[in-house]
């Protein structure tokens, strides 16, 4: 408190000296307000109240300022005399003190609830009560409160509070209705603008959930509908338990499908039933990566179905492997490339793609081993060199210059081109081997001249 008093004195000394021409304390208060100098405002209001102790507006302003700088003791003291502030303001301050200073959240909610029950049209109290109820997870009582509060259906902040509570209760349709009503009342209100994207996302999810639910009502075993509803429940961010139920049903129906394994892992992780490490270990799904877009999940499902009908379909396996790599699901992608290799052991493409996956995981030692396996297969020199050069690029980007040098040496051995010599020169420069880099640049120049003739 001594430090705060010192700050007040310093602030006042600085501020008031800057307003030397002010004719009165109230003019000084106005200037302090324009400068948003709370400490100066506090000091000036206290001086004014010494002469005008019954000025309710100033006393409430003072209490608000004490709360703003989190001096809850002085805020409480300022509203101690019931005759000097409005009952509504006093209960809001006392509730804030209980909630923030004393960490007595239940008592703060009870205090506001008691007052609100007797004064249901006091929307300022209702807003604070709604805030505390939401923060403490009392979503059902909050919805009931606002359903019964006169005027809540035309108050933007209360509509948003009810929308968010209904969303947490998975009452998505009415949550969207409440938000849309708030938006229609004040489309540019910051609280509306800040939440618009989230509720637009919820609306997309709700529409798709309804479509999937309609399909499941006719065909409870529809795999595509189960996967779709699981995905869109998960997409909402508020229905992971429902997502897990649908995803598990889908996985039970088709345990070998990557799409069902993927959705099940994400849903169970979101529901707190499956740790991230366990998902990677048991299901080979990296749930730390973003949830894939729905189009990607649909495509994986199509590939799954194609492979169920024709398990040796190399094209479908390769397509799924490439898509999984794009989704950063490297374990699943490698699993598919291994399956492709088993079906087409002489095809260099799956080996090259597998090496790229390993490099993305920064496992350069295993990449080198796999590359030696690639060299043992009959691979066109240009393709082998291109693969080695791209691996050199990946290692270079990670500042793994010795590894990059090893790969580019292999590229040059397979197909000595000007491009690869220039690439090696850049690597050698980073390794402080300037003379060798110059020699490579000279060789690149010579090769360029030969090819241009």
C-alpha cells in the first residue's frame, strides 16, 4: 500500500504540474481522464469528495478505478456506506471483491443471484452474474437465468453469454440463433466481431451434423455418415464425447480403414480418453497435428473403400500415402509406402517417397540407410540424382551440412550436372571449404558451356 501511495503522489505531481492552468479540480479530473491516468484520477476524486462526500457518481467512479488497478481493499471501503452508492453498484463491487480478491467464487455468484432475483431487470448485475457463472462452468443455470431475465433477448452481451453457454451444452441450433440475434442487433460490436468466425464455424458443423444424423436415422450403419458426424462433432470443439462415440462405432465397423483409425484417435484424444503419445504408439496417428480438412478425410475414406475392394491396388495405396504425408501423418504414410514397396519392390518411387518422409522427421541416419537401399535397385540416374539432391536440400535447410554434402555427392555421382555442382558449392561454403566451393563453381560453369553448345 505504501508503494501505491507513492505512485499516486508521483502521478499527481507529474499530472497536475502539466495542467497548471486548470481552473478547478473537476477540470483537472477531466484532463486526467483524457490521458487515461487512473492514479491521477483517483487522487483528484478523493480531493473532490473531501468537499463533496455525497457525490454518488464520483464515489462510484472512484470505486471503479480502485477495481481497475486491483486495489480491492480500497474499492470495498469506498462502497462501505450503503447510502453513498447505488445498491446495484455496491453489490457488483462486493461481488467482484469476493470473486477476485478472496477467491470466493460461489459466494460472489450467490450474492449477485440473490440481488438479481429481487431486481430481475437490473441487466448490469445480470451481466456480471452471467460472466461468473460461465467462468465457473454453470452453463445450464446460466441459460435458465437468461431465459427468465426480462430484456436479455435484446441485450447483445447477454445474448452472446447465452449463445456460448448453449454451445458448451451442445445445444448448437439455439446457440447459433442467439449469436445471430446479437449480430443483427449490433453487427460491429467488438464482442460480436470477435466471435463471428467461431459461430460461423459452428453453423457449418451443425448443418453437416444434421445431414449425417438424417442419414443415420434411415441407415444406422452408414459408415460415411458415422465418420461425417464424428468429424463435425469434433470440428465444433465442444462435442468430443459424441465424436468419440461415432468414431468408435465407425472403427468397430471397419477397423482396417485409416479414416476410422484417424477419426477415432482425434476424438478419443479430444475427449481425454487417449494420450497423444499412446495415439502415436498404438494407432500411429499423430493427434498433435491439426485436424485434417473434411475433404481430406473424405478422400481417405474413398481410398479405404477402394483398397477394401481391391487390396493390391498400388495406385490407391500410393494416393493415400501421399495425402497422409501432406497431412503430416508420417507414420501412417510410411505404413502405406511400405505396403506399396511390398507389392512393387522394383519401383523406385515408393522408396524415394519413404526417404522424403524420414527426412521430414529429421532421422538422417535412417534416411542414409534407405538411400543405400535405393541405390541397390535399378534406378534411372536422373531420378536417383534428383532424389539425392532434394534430400541434400532438406538437410541444408536444417543446417545439417555434412549430411547435405553426403547426399549431394551421391547426386553428382549419379548424374554430374551444373546444378548439382552449384548446390554442392553452396554446402561447401557453409563448411568453410572455400577453395573446393570455387572449384565446383568453375566445374558448373564448364558444364553449362558444354550444354549450351
